[in-house]
């Protein structure tokens, strides 16, 4: 885990953020000795958020209804 001084972190902010993204955590130490952790925020996504697929379906609505009815009759 990388530790930066406050001044280094301020001067190299883009590098520090990239480092935190890659490793999961970066520490920033102030002159008074206090240390702060910079941790990237996790992006919440829905389990129902799935990519769509392209399908060439030529079935009519009536054919789909007929198929569903046939399946229910079994």
C-alpha cells in the first residue's frame, strides 16, 4: 500500500487516485502524523442490469400466444 505526504498527494492527485483505484487503498499522511485512507467508492449495480442481446425474431404475437397456450394445456 502506497503512502503519500499531503503535499505529494496534492501535487500528484491524478496519480494518487489511479493508485487507489488499482490497489484499493492509498494512505495520505499529514505533517502532524495523522493518516487518512483514500478508498475508491464501489459502484452499485443491480443484479437485474444485464446486457441485452440482438435476436432476429420473426415470430408474430399470435404465434407466441399460441405457443404459451399450448404449454399451459400440457
